C-alpha cells in the first residue's frame, strides 16, 4: 500500500501536453471511425444507429456508441448481426492500440521535459493514469540511457506483475524490478497498456511487456524476440466499451485497481490533469466514489475544468476544488506545481 498523500489522475490531455501529436479522445474517435478497416464495417451495419442528439460520427462519445453495439447482444437472436457488431469493436480496438503504439514510438523529448519527468518521478506521489500510451516508459528509458535515474528497467515503477518479453541468451523472461517506494512515484495504468500482453486474462496475473518500442536501453547481449513472444497473447487494454468492467476484473488488471483503491484511500490532495471523468466511464467513477475521501482537496487542470469539478462534487468530494484552464499550463509548470505540493 502506498503512503503517499498526493495522487495525480491523468488522462489523454496530459499526454497531449507532452507530445501534441497524441490525440484527445474526440480526435481518436474520429480517426477510428474514418479508418479504412472500420469505416466499411460501419457502413455494413444492419441499421444505422442513432448517434446521440444529431451529432456527426467524430463528435460521438465512442464509449457510449460501443456500449450500444455490445449490449444489443442481450436481445438479438441473429448471431450474424451480433458477430458483425462485435467485429467492429474488435477491429476498432486494434486500430486504437496500433495508433498509440506508433505514436509512442515516435516521441521525442526535450531536455526540459526529461528534467521535469525526473522531478515528477522522484516525488512521493501516486500517478493513476487511464492512458494506454508509453509516455512514462519512454521518458524513463531516456533517463536510464543518460544515467540520470537509479531505475533498472522502464517498468520498475509500474504497479502490476510485469515481465519484459525478451530472452537473454536462450534463457527466460526478465522480470521488471521494483524501485524503492520511498525514492520514487508509483504508476497505476488502470486501463492497461498498448505494450502489455497476457496468455490468459482471466486466469493469470502475469503481464508480458512487448519491449519492441523500448529496446534502445538493452545491451547487445540480449536477443530481442518481444513481438514474436507476444503475438499469440491477448492485448491487455480495457478499451472504451462495455467489456471494460470484465477486463478490469480480470486477474491481469484487478491487482492494479486494488492498489489504486488503497492509494486513493490515503489521499489528501488529488490533482487531475487532462481527464474528463466522463459519466460513461462507470468503472473510474466507481473507483473515485469508493476510494477518494470526501475531505480531499482537488486541483483540476483541463480545457474545461468546471464540468469536472461539478462531476467530482456529485460523486464524492466535499472539500475545496481549484480549477485551472490547461491551455495556460505547460507540462513543465504542471510538474512544478506537483513538486511544490509534495514538498509542503
């Protein structure tokens, strides 16, 4: 259990503040619906589903739309219709994972960003993120290569049973180590990661990380077979669909949520950056209701902070909430704020 009193809750807006090429959920929704594999599947639907208040496809909340498709299996007798709708979701999730993988691989950090990642990771804070990307892993990799952080692997700060999927001279997988809790932050990836795989979601806590995107820090004596090892496994991503709850309760992800709940129980200040805490994400809302003390002080950094403040008040928070528009807040100034709080 974490002893940190400060918890940071991050969403897509955080990743975009570091690397502007990362999409917001609305931008990701648009790219998914316009994808050359997904678009013809949507056109082939048995009926054009209503898209909420006359919105265009790119304006639709993708989580709500996926839920409509999936929940219809409760009453559709035609297995062909159900299978066709299920296929759209499966293909869309693969498109999302591939896009995030490609963007994660192309991240280039400035010296200032790396210095601030080092500051952030050296704080006694809990970092809870709903993002699948590899922002933190890539930053840690760069800091390891520069000899600026005393961490052995890019996965040392991740909560969860993680092993890196590569073989050392025909040996076994190498487990990610665990950095001392009193020296570094802890990272809780609630929805999984675009490089996490498992052989059995329901039966195993073991997660294997495909390090093909993070291989620069490895020495020449390692024989990298990451993609080959993971290609027949299941991707560990709790995507924006009605199956999210089932995946979160799988053996692979449940320990991360349990640890996040414990971390929230001891939180005195919550800092929210770049996540809307939308009502469609029932699992995240439930975690906050059950885990976050009503006396928690809250700071919100977002393009539209007021709806998030209202949402938190309706869920659990009864204490002070400070709201700031993230347009005026850089990643560096956000980290400086976290460091200031952690030192007081």
